[in-house]
C-alpha cells in the first residue's frame, strides 16, 4: 500500500501535473514512511509481552508463580492435565484413621485418630505398643516432623511420615526423644546404624539399629502389598505364627482393600532381628523389588507388625475444578503412587472416574480406565529377550484414550505419559476416532495434545521438563522439581491449575483483541491513503497524524487490551488447536466491516464539501480556504478518524459478537484510564494546542466548536452502531444456516430410517449411517454425553458426576464431551 501510494503520487505530481517542484519528494517520502509505520504491527510484540507480564503478575496473586512467561499462553491451550493425588487433589493433612496391629482391627471411628484407641486397647501388650511407637519414630526421615502452632500440629517434611509420627505421640512416644535415645539413629551414633531410604523402585524404606544385647533390629515400612509380600510371620494373640497364603488373603480382603476403598493410603509396618555379623547391604538371591531389581536381604523375611490406614481428605474445591476442566475441554488424569483401590476411590470422589461412563452396572471400573504402573508399562512397551523395554507409540495410542487413573506409578511412568501424549498422532486416524466415538463415546481432540504435568519429587523433573507445561508443588516440592517446572503452585492445589488455564486463554484472547483493533486501523489507513493517492486527492491524514494514530493503536492500545481480566466464560469452550489461525472469521468480519464504514465515511466527507456549509461557525476567506490544511474541514476529518478508533477500541474488547460492550469495564480501570487519557490528549491537541501545533499538525488554529465536536463524536460512535449491525447480521446468517443443517439432518435421518426398515423387511443388513446420523444414534445408545449447558453441579455426588462426558483429549462440542 505504501509503495502503491508513493508510485501513484509520483505519477500524478510529475507525470500528469508535470510539476517541477522536486522539494515535494521529501513530503512524499515522509508520507510513505508514515504509512509504513502504521502498516507494520510493531505493537504486537509489545502487546504480547505486556499480556504475559500482567498475566504472570496476576497469577502470582492466585498461587501460580510463573517462571517462564510463554508457559502462561501455552497453558491456555492445554488439552490434558496429568496430576498427582497427594497434596494436589487432597488436602495433604494426613491422619491415621484405622489400623490392624497384631491381628487386632481398629476400624474407622468418625473423624477420630486411631492412636488413642490403640493406646487404650487391652489386648495389645505394652511392649507391642512400644515397638509400634519405636518403629514409626526410627524408620522415618530426619526432615519429617511437626510442631504446634496455636494448638494445631504443623507438619514438616513427608506428610505420610508426619501422620505416623503424630500417631506415635498419641501412643505416648515423642519422635525427637526416641530418635535421640536410640543408638544407630541419633545424630551422634548414626554411623552404627544403616538406613535404606524410600525409593519408587522399592516402594519401602528400612532403618537398621544395633540392639543392646547384640545383633541388629530392622524396622521397615512401605506400601502395604510390598510389605505383605516380604513378611514370613506375624503375631496373633501374643504368639508368632507363620504367614500363610490364606492369612495373606485374609489381611488383603479384610484390611487393605476395605481401607483403600475408603480412600485411605495403606502402609505396612514390619521388623526383624538379625545377627550382628550379617552384611546389611547384601542383596537377596530371589526376592525382587517392584522394578525387577534385587531386594536387600535385610528387607526380606520380616515379621508383620501391622497395617495402618492414613486418610488424606479430598479438597472440597477439587471436584468443582475438575468439572470446570471438563467443561473447558481439558482432560484430567490422576497419576499416583497409591494402590489401585485407593486411587480409584479418590478418583470417583473427585469426578475423574464417573460411574456412568467408566464403570459397569455393578460399579466396577471398565478395562483400561484404571491401571497399575506395572500393567501400564507392559501395555505400552516392547521387551526383548534380555527384558529391555522399548516404548511403542502405537501400543500407547491403544491405551491413553481410555486411561483415567494410573496407580502405583513411578516417575518414569509420568515421563512416558508426557512423551506419549505429546507424540500421539491418533487424531489423524479419522476411522479410529470415529470408532472410539461410536463405541466408547470418546472424542479425540483434532490436533496434537498439549500436556500439563504436576510433580513434587526430584525424580519428577524429567517429566516436568518434557511436558508442555510443568507444575511443581511450592510447599511439598523439592528444589530440583521447582527448577525443572514452568509454573510453581504456591498452594499445591489443583484448583490453581484451572486458574492458570483461564489466565492462559485470556492471553490468547488479549492478542486477538489487539490484532482486531490494530488491523482495523491498518486497513482503514492503508485503504484511505491508497485511494487518495490513486485519485489524486490530498489525504486528510498527514505524517504526524499517522504517527499519532500509530501511538494510539500500538502503545496505548496494547496496554489497554492486554490488561483485560479473564472471565469464567473462557472455560466454556474447547482449547485452541495448535495450528488454528489466530484471526477468526468473526474477527475478519469485524475488521472488514468497520474498515468499510471508516473509509467510506472519510471519503464521503472528504469529497462532499457541502456537508459543513450549514454550520454557523464556518468561515471561509482567502487565508482559510475550505480545502486548505488548516481548515476546519480537514481538522474535523482528522478528529473524526481518531474518535472512530477510540470508540472502536471498545468493540475490540469482544471477539464473538457480544453486544454488551460495556460489560467488565468496572474490573479494568487501566483500560478506562487509557481510553479517557487518549480522548483527553485528542481534545488538548485540537483545542488547546491548536495555535502552537497548527503548522506541525495542520489543524485549524481556533480548533473546533462544540457543535463540530458533537458531529465528530456522532460519527466516531458510529463504529459502535456498525458493530452491532455486523453482530446481528452474523446471528441471522448462523440462524439460517442452522435451520438448513437441521432440515438436512432430519431428511437424512428419515431417509436412513426408511432404508433401514426396508432392509430389515428384506432380512438384509441395514445400510451404514452417515456421520450426522451416527452421532445422534451414538448419543442415544451409548454412555451419555454432555454439553456445556448440562454439566452437573460440582456439589453432586460421585454417582451424579457419572453423568459428565468422558473425554479422550479435551475437544468439546455441543454433542461431545471431553476425554
């Protein structure tokens, strides 16, 4: 446009008019530079940086500490969240509620801790209670402990260990005194003991301390099923008995499974005495850890002391937050180290597992919906003869659309999920996607997955790095996990992740708003100057006018539109595809429609001099010709064009044809300040500074009268009216298109039904239905789908939550539900 304008002006000046005033070349060149300044959207990087900076600052106030700015916008496109359980979905305020000690069962009693009941139990000998207290205090990390603040225990370190240490205090044993008074455990005598810290490979830990009479005692604790597989004897009625398979099954069926179904974490406690000359680091020949590595010999052939059930209540805000994720088309998968029963119970309470979609009529979880880590690894890897695993993306694509819960997982499983979801091209297999929709009611997002991953441990760092957005826990997370993450959750709360998604989508919208506004101005300026140049008409916008407009639409507008706060409505739509064009059809219609109004009006007013003849203060003389640069005519044209941009900035705040353009202004004082400030500067420029700037800006030295200002405001506000006309026109077109689609679908359904009846009468196989009919049939014969308007209330029970749609990646439409 700049080149076209320059060439056209040169042709008219030195070709047609045969001018010999070559000093005009400088003016022509400056005009071209001014057009280029307006045409290049140099404010776009500024708008993006401002939007990200403001977003990160606001997110920090809502418990999201942003480390990398671009992760804010990336989170707005997230399609899958792989979340931990402990501390993220739950409160991380653990309490030992139930126990099985020396074959004595202590069931859950309301919200009371189990410690006082164990202490008061007459069937347990005092030495066994002492052994229980010693085991818990000794076999725990130094970092774990608690203190009282205003009578409330404040946990430090591992919450599971803190809950056990609190139980030991209820038994009458203070962990600090026990540790300091035990040889091999105190800081001074630590060298005489040996510790085997917890690892995800072993899923247990042990601490070996010397006994006063000689030899060692090994204290061990860990996952209940791991400890149960390592014990060879237990105590019943004060007598040691061999641990038989029926006994193991009895403990599993009557203790571990019931505890787990009540969403309690089950921890096994065991011990054994060994000779003093035994190698404490020796490996067992046959017993293996959960990852297949050899187990330590001291951690085998143990004596079971008991099983405890630790309750970690679900955060009350988690279930509503997960429903908001589903409504926003974001899938949620839980990855936890707890056993499968506990994980399933928590997932049902949180709404991750829905009874209507992921369970059969008896309430049992359907295949592939909830898996243990070892099963998951076998399903997605190929193994050679040496037992070495190789990831298989094709096998992974057969699993991930169904997977909701991954229990007894390792950090490597998180890494596999992050890489597998990112690398999945399942959406390209349209036939498979259609099959999943028709048979399982699973919708596959039509683009590659954008994965958000949470983690708190050191071993979670690779998964956090490989995810599109890594969330580390600010309270329970290790420093290495925080260093690897993009965002740190200051409150370790899943609900804060949903806040991050909302702010991320707001960043994308802010950029779209700025582009809608700036490109409208660009189109108007370029079109106006090109038309004037081609028609040999002097443009009403000078170089300084263009620079002033450039300041309005770049710097000021970028700050104003980037400061728009998010609304909950942002979570009522699916994520944006990776490859989706940033300028939508609605935006294109808005920009072209407003630009046509602005250019058309300016050309009409420019060519029609008679439009101001009736104004009472119009004075025409030799020094102030009606077509001169200093005339009120050109001053009003410049003023009208600026005011059209000021009012169109209000239109740019909305992208979907909303008509209440004033909505939300009270929540964005910065926008109002910039808008009022721009208007004030324009008034000062035209009225107050006119005598000084009349030659520089070529405006009338006396400014404009109040009547002329009213006319300028009227034409400027015309952009608001034009926008509403465009909105109504779009609504009318959509309504007409919708009626045609419904009629076509109804005709197709009727035709298919008639064909099917005819085929049945002839004892033939019915013909296949088209996509529209198949979608309607699936919706009525498979698990229920849900639209944005029918998502169940967050306060519904787990059974009611089953009415929510399953999502296989987060795409959601009125007939689809997210998975």
